[in-house]
């Protein structure tokens, strides 16, 4: 689609070889929110399992080899406000996802290796927070789920796309994407400022959010969450702002 200033519909249904209509979803792979805290030490505690019965919520735990932690929940950033890269509007908020056929779209445009690797770890049915980033009030707007596991991101081959990568080939593609589907809006918008306040308390007291990636590796556009972190943040939607 022409990169002239139109907002792109970006629908990609699971199972199709190429997206019906691609979009340049911004991943904020190098963005840093103004409210971020200094980076503390890496996590060392072993997370425990979730207390809820939602689908595909396995406990995050070290692998059998002890070298890699396994996650089943995520936080994925995208921009809800218009911003242009190489003539293309990279806006894509949760309302844009809801407007797609079957409320499903590909999560393309990730150009950070760690964020890409996290997407390659995602499994069908896992849930993620849809996080509005690079906007007036960043924060969590809703919940989405993974409906197609990682496959090559078509935008890396499109010279007209702002996320084109001339060093990537179809024989050996560098970048991957997943398909996500809208699940629901959170009962209220959970702003970054509120999450930061909880993080500060938990960091001092050893609470559940003390190592939350949103604050320890804030530049990442795709981030893992332990079951404990996910459930704590989810509980915030029940509390008045």
C-alpha cells in the first residue's frame, strides 16, 4: 500500500501466507518513556504459578537446562497517535486492532533482536497487555492473545515500508512477527505513572513488580511478564485510579 500518509489497515489473519493488508506498526524498539526508573540488577527470583484458570498460563520458570526462563505472558507496545516514518503513518492503537477483520492483525516492524526473540518464544493462546506508547499518557489499554506463532515479517522485504531491511533475505530472514487478536479492553486504562508508583514500592520492598521489564529494560517494545506480574497488573483494573 502507498506509504503516502494514509493510516494502514494492517489486517493479517492467521493461516495466510501474506497479510491481506500490511501495516507499519510502530514497536518503539529504541524509545524510552519519560517516567522510567534507573535499571536495577537482573531478576534472580523464581516466579510462581498463576492463581487463575485462564488458558495457556503456564508458570514462568527456568528451563530444564537452567539457561533460559520460560514466559507465558507479555506486554506489547504500539503507538495510538499518528507519527510518520518515511511518509507512512505508524499509528496503531488498540481501537485500530479492534477494527481489523476478526479483530486480528500481524505484529510487524519489530527491529530489536531481543524483542524479536521474545516473539519467537510466544505460543498460541498466550495473552499480552496492549500497551499504548509514545503518546500523551502511556499505559495499558487492553488484552490481546497470540493466534499465530512467529513467522517471517514481510515488511523487512518491502522497500516502501519504513521497516525495510536491505540486509535481510527471504532465504535467511532476520525478523519475525506474530498474529495477535483482540480479547478485551481492560476495565480501566492503567497508566504508566500508576505502574511506576507500584514498581517503586515493590523495588524497595521486594514485591512482585521489583524486576518488571517495563522498568528494567524499558526500551524493549515486546516484553515478558511473569505470571505473578501479569496477575498483579491485571488486578489493578479493579481498583479506582
